[in-house]
C-alpha cells in the first residue's frame, strides 16, 4: 500500500527564544509564548518543590527543618508488634503476649548541590545551577555540609519529628545512614538513606522513705559515758546471782 505524501511547509514556524538561532520563518509571537510557558513551568516546579519540602522531611521540636540542602526522594515506614511464644509439652507451643516494637523509618534524601530556603525559592538560582553556574555557595561546599550534618545527626541524642502529609511521627532519633553514588546519577548527586528509630520517653521516680532498715538515715543522740553502780543496784545484782 503506497503511503500518502505529506507536503512540507514553505517556511518553518520556529519560535524566537533563547538559544534558538535566527532562521527563516521564525514566529515572534510563538517564541514569546514558548518562553513564557517555560518560565511559568519552572516557577511552578519550584513552588511544588518548596511546598512539598515543608510537608516531607526531618524536623525539630520547634518545626525547623534539620536538612535544608536535600530533597526527600522516598520514605519507608515500618511498625510491628511481635507475638511472644513459649514451648509446651508434646512439641507444641503457646502464644501469650504481644509486644510493640519501636517504629523504624528510612528516608532517602537527594543532595545535588543546590540549596533553597523554605519560602524563599529562586527559579533563577536553580536554572543557573542546572547549567553548572554556581551562586554564592558552591555545590561542593553544600554537599560537604550535607555529609557533615549526617555525621552530627548520628552522634547526637536529640529527638526529631518525621513529617509526611498524612501523619507526623514523633520522638525519632537518627541511628545511622548510608550514602550511594553512581555514575548513572552523576558525580554531583548524593543519595543518602537515613535510618531513624522511635524513642519512648519514660518518667523516673525517687523514693523518699525506704522500707529496708539499712536504708534509714542514722540518728545521733549524743555521747553516753559509763557510771558506777549504786549499792542498791549491786545488791540486786548479787541477789540475782
């Protein structure tokens, strides 16, 4: 079956935009619309990223983000309760209790060397970083600060909140992390998996009075000196003997 011939236009409708060389048949109106659409799409992407960053991540008790130089790529939440078993006669067993285990959360954060501040995201800054043009803070220093923050989080004893749009997980402590870097993702892309474990705070009490006699405080009634027995006391002692 022969194919129908598609006629070619006499002049191509090439938009006038940055990076497009001057060609015959360029449309100024189409170029303006294309450039405006690109800028608007970039601004919307930046707004989406900044909005998502305020709902995903690790935060302090005062709702301050712990890591501001990375973007959350994924999250894994694990909660379980273990049933306690005990062996009985004839090779059987019995289940008699159910123990709640601490929650475990693994967050995958991507650091590409670009930084942003919540509520002050610049589309121009991200466009420059995409073309390899650094701003005030270079990508290398941002990635170095990112790894330093991870080391600090693993060593400290502070409790953090892990936020998702649906639920907030309280009293979490960072217990470890792992970094993955592959040539497919680029040498400037750092992928870190941060492991957090739930910490259950308990209250401790002190006893003011103890039941054991050894725990009572010692009492001092003064110095006691010896005295000689009187005649009546001597006679009583002699009579009893």
